[in-house]
C-alpha cells in the first residue's frame, strides 16, 4: 500500500473513530421567503462528521504587525468536517446539519472552508 492511498483514507478513518452520525439537510434560500427544503437534493442520512465546539482565538486588528498589543476575541462558531468520499453531494451555505444525539441539535452552515484535501469543513451556528 502506497502513502497516497493511506493519506486518501485518513479523513474517513478519523471520522469513523472520532465522528458522530449526522443528517445533512439540503436547503434552498428564497429572496422573498424563508429557507425551505431543496427538493433537487436528497437528505444525506447517518453521515459521520467530526464536530468541534472549541472556540477559536482570532486576531482583531493589527494587520500584518506581530506586536503583543492587538486585541483577541473568542469566536462562538462551531465546525463540523466530513470526508468527501462519504458524501453524495457537497454541502453548501444555508444547508442544515442535524447532530444525532439523545436530543437532536440542528445547525446552519454559515461558511464552507475548502482548502483541505479530501475533507469539507463547515463553520456552523446552532439554530
């Protein structure tokens, strides 16, 4: 087995070991109406996703300077990542993720970060 094959399988293996089951609900946002289900895409059920609820420390101001007098804030957003190989379609902004816990929790995808190979990382907020 070569290194590229092993590397390609790591996102799925990580989610199998540390992930949680989730449903990805396709949503369509209207210009004059609220969000509704997108009938053109099917719900993806029991997809393994890795949720991260640890807030991130983000720099406020300071530009490219690296002095210690810059302000830092805590970001309240959570994130969830999925292995691309486990998805039938890639989620987009506005879609919802249902975390399948004892009391199901729903999240809205606010932003998608794509530079990760074989992984889609979604910044989400609870709804």
